[in-house]
C-alpha cells in the first residue's frame, strides 16, 4: 500500500539510523522525500538508494540561514509540503549535568531543539496550506530519565512538551503534531553511546533486556510507526508522545 502517495515529506537527519529507515519507508509508501543530512557523502549515498525523483541536502539544522535555504529549494522543486519529520539529533555526551561543558550543552540544544524551531518557522505556511503534519523523533528517556545522560534527556523531555503545545497551537490550521518515543534502537548513534559507557561489552545485553518483547530492534519498527502517523489513517491523532519501545516504559527488566 502507498499510504503516503503524493505527499511531500522533509526529513532531517534522514541519512543514517532511524532517519534512513524512515526515508526508505516514506519512499516505499509513495512519498516524495527531501532528505537533510549533515555530511555531503551520506547525502549522496542516500540519494543513490532512493533515486533522482527525491531531493537531498547537506545542511546544518541549527543554522537559520541553511534551513531557510533548504525549505525554499524544497518548495521551488515540489511546490508543496505535507510533512516535516524532525529526526536529526545528537546523543552525546554521556555525562551527569555537572560534568557537561557549556559547549556540549549548547550543541545538544541547538541540534536537538533549535532545529525544530527553524523547520517549523519556515515550514509552517506550507503545512498550513496542505493541512499537513509535524513529527518528532523523541526518546523514552524524555519521559523516564536516564543515568549519565542529563543534557540529552533534557532535550528529549523538551520535545515531548513541545509536541503538546505545538499540537494545540496548530490544530486550528489542521496541522497535526506527534512524537515517537523509541527506547533503544540499533543505530550508529546508539553504538557510539554504548562505547561511552563504563563497561561497553555489557551494554548490548542491557539493551536487549530493557525491552519487554526481548530484543533491541532496528530502525524499521520506528519507521513503520512514522509512516502511519504521517498518513491519513492517523488523521485524528495529535499531541501524542507515542512509545515505540517494546514495552520498555512498563519497567526495565532483567533476565536473571
């Protein structure tokens, strides 16, 4: 089924991990996709996978100028915008708050949060015209917290709050706003986080055990949910922070 046929979707951080899984799923569901990535090479590789009908941009999502330029190119090419998926994000550093530098704090806030401000600012008029939707990639840690991950958890908690306020602000325009909350997903960012832990060798067993369904998934489980939330099948869903977490929010477990 082409649940997203004829829709134009802009996705940030769409060249790796959950973002790449979503990019491929959106294409498979019939959408025209504009992909933003930070590295030119990863953008080129993604475009080889999805084809010339789509668009790819190297863009710093925390840059007002660059986001504005990308949005203009998307509209000039496709003539419309039906959805923005704010997926770009940083997961490091793994530290308690007092050990987090101001530079680390600012970078996390700029990439994980300021990017949402900018894509919303420049995408809003077009989403209003299409009665489109906004989707964020959040994290379960924004709800339950995580040891030695204070700044990152703070950004994800802020996204959860933003989702509710944005949903209320834009409901009158017919724009839906939702967030998906993974627990752990086997991505390059997760593997980097694992190497920052005191005992990296034990981390992957932990990541399997925290999910009640018994395994740490790949990005496709998130992508399938995102396709649904951006489709007309979710037309009466807004302001939701949806766990896609194998039941991890029910309580972390241990197989002992």
